[in-house]
C-alpha cells in the first residue's frame, strides 16, 4: 500500500496494516479510522475489498460507516456480495446509516442487483434517506419473490407517503403471504384517508395474525375516519389484549362516544394497560355519562391507571 499522504500517523500505521497477523491488521485499521483523516480512506477501502481475512474486511466495513463519499459507498455496495456473511452484514449496516441524497443516488443502481441480500440491503438504506427517486424501484420490489425485499419496499413507500402506491399497498395488506409485509403495509398506508385505505384496514382487523390486526387498529386511529368506529368497537372483543388496547386508543382518537359503554367495561379488566387506555379514551369521548365509571376507578391499584383516570375526569368534570 502506498497512500499519498503527509500524515505521519498514517505512515506509521502502514507496516501494521501489512502485517501477516489479521489481528494486528484489524487493530491497525481501528487506529487508522480514529485519525478521521480522509487520506486514510484508500487504505480502509483496500482492506474492505482485498484483505484475505474476513474479520479484517468486516472491521473495515464497520469503520467506513461515517464517510459519505462515492468511493466508500461503492466499496460498501460491492462488499454486499462478499463471500463472508459477517462482511456482508457489516456493509449493510454501514449503508443503512447514510444520510445524504447524493449517497442515495449512488445506491439506486444497486437496487436491481441480482442477489436478494443486496437488493434488500440497498432498499433498507434508501428507506432511511426518503429519496423520492427510490419510489420506482420500491414499486417494482413490492412484487419481489423475497419477503424481506417486499418489506423494505413497503417501508420506503410508507416513508415517502407515495399516494400512487396506495392501491398496491392495500393489496399487500390484504393478500401478502408474509405476516410482516402485511403488518408493515397496515402502518404504511396511514398517511391517507381514502375509502381504499379505510376499507383495507377494516378488513385487516380480521387478519389471521394478531400483529396485523394490532397495526390495523392503530392506523385506523391515525387515519381519523369515524366510519371505522364500528369495526374498532368489534375489535374490543379480540382474543388478544394488544389488539383491544390499540382499538380502545383509536376509538379515543376518533372521539367515538357510542363506544362508551363497551369501553367502560374495560375499566375493570385484569390487564392494567387496558384499564389505563380505557380511562384515557373515555376522557377523549367527552361524554359526561362516563363520570360514574371513572369515579369508581379513582382508587385503582395501579398508579398509571389512577393518573389516566384523573386526566379523564379533568376533561369531563365541569
């Protein structure tokens, strides 16, 4: 290695970077990165692409995470195809920490790579950047055979609030075979309140997997369409308390006072989180008829529930 530099510290580390012992080389790389000198980058990139030891290559991938320069981003993208899984994962992690739009443009050509791991890693990095130009590759990736790629595509389109993707996301929520894709789709479509979105979310309250139902119940509260109130009310009977909790919270956000009696019944539930959310929802409803039930709950054994009851009472008492 012959870096062009006048940094004496870098020059002093060079013999250790060429040592036969990979442990010595890895420690030298860490010392090199600590210098935070751009002149060190060619050495780190060379280690990532050429070192014979996977442990050294993985360390180089981790150490390059802070540099948003095209040669570095390109080297990390190439490392996604490394023969060693630890190197690939380290490169993917570093790419996910990129922050600039320019870096996103360098990533885009890799989003159609033939290897599923590469595509998924690139899409994950693009999701964090919220790059408008990533919408096209994300829409394509919604139909990828690999579930991990569809998940990342859903994430991108949700972050971008891509209205043109709503119908496709709704279909993924309804039909995708992967539970996590369906769950993420339920969250991703919450930026719009359209009949398509509300209908898909209401239907998802009957999904076979409770995590999808939970996410759908949460998103219906964010969407703010009170036509979903009856479906959320039915979800108060869900077998999973987590779903019931999110349904109660969303009913509160919708200020759905017709749900008052059903929510009052939850004030005596054995799970304290449900009692707390029920009290808060009753306050949001703004219905003074909830006052007797809330006053009975003032001495609940859980301090968080008592606090929620006090908040609700302050909203309802004259």
